[in-house]
C-alpha cells in the first residue's frame, strides 16, 4: 500500500530492489481513499504479507494508512510496526525542549486566523502543562506557519525549527521567539550561514514550541 506509485517505486529501487519492482503488487492508499475502498483492500492480506509505505514520516501517524491499520485490527490481522528514522522523535531529541512530556499536534488549520488561534491555544497548553508541542506542515506553507508563530507566540516561548533531518542540508535550531525575530529577514528564514537567503519553504520541517 503506497500513497503515490511513482515515488514509492523510486524509493524501493534506490533501496536495493532495482529490477524487482515489477514483481510487486502496488495499491494506492491516500487521503482520497474512501472507507469502502479501504475495506476492499483487506482480501489482499489472505495468505501473504502486505506492507504499508508512507510518503514521509511514520506510517499511520498523521498518515492515511491509519484507516487500514484500524481495519486490520478489527479483522484480527496481525500488524507489525517497522520504522526507520522518525523526524518527530529526532527533532525532539535535538531540540533541547521537554522530552518527558510532549504532544504531537500534527497539522493545525491552514487559514491565517484559525492557525493563529490554534497557536495561542497550544502555547497556553504548553505553559500550563510544561509540555512540548510538536507540529508539522505542508512544505509550501512552512514560511506562513513560521511567520504566524513569530507574530502570535510570546517572546519568551522557545521554538525549535528542524528542517531536512538526516540530509546533508539538515538544520536544527532552538531559540526564543524573540531571538527568532531578530534573525528573521521578513521574507524567509536563513537556514545556513553560507546561504543567508535559503528559505524554509518546500523543505520537510518539524516545529516544536515550549512556553
């Protein structure tokens, strides 16, 4: 089960299955898959192993594969979790924020006013519980989310931005909102000393705040 055929084939080929891809049976499972279509996939599990491959992150975490996993449990089909590096946990590990108490909030609203209201509420909860709040966003909205964070959150709130984790372009920095503002150009965030115009936009990012 894959979210997108082309990128799944490319990934499996890069990881050692070149020349064997045609022997695999691919089925698309994404945000457009209906509950009825998910149920129609269950017969595929009879007598064989089936894998769930996410486009990014962890299978079934902020991911449409959760619907299939739930149906497997309902039908007594064994579920075996397999995972490589997790951007969420790696970001938390490297953030210096509270790793004892944290919450993954996934995607918050995309509309500006709703997003700012959600950020204020998350900051309130973080302050009350001393809990790290972990967010992700569609890459093309990263800059907008960061801008709203800098405008909405309190100056003393600590904010971690973790981009391109495990890649050569990896960037992880934790500062107070006030410190982020002093670094922010008004257009995009500098991600490296060597490239002051390098934007966050279109890079996989994890955001963590702690009030």
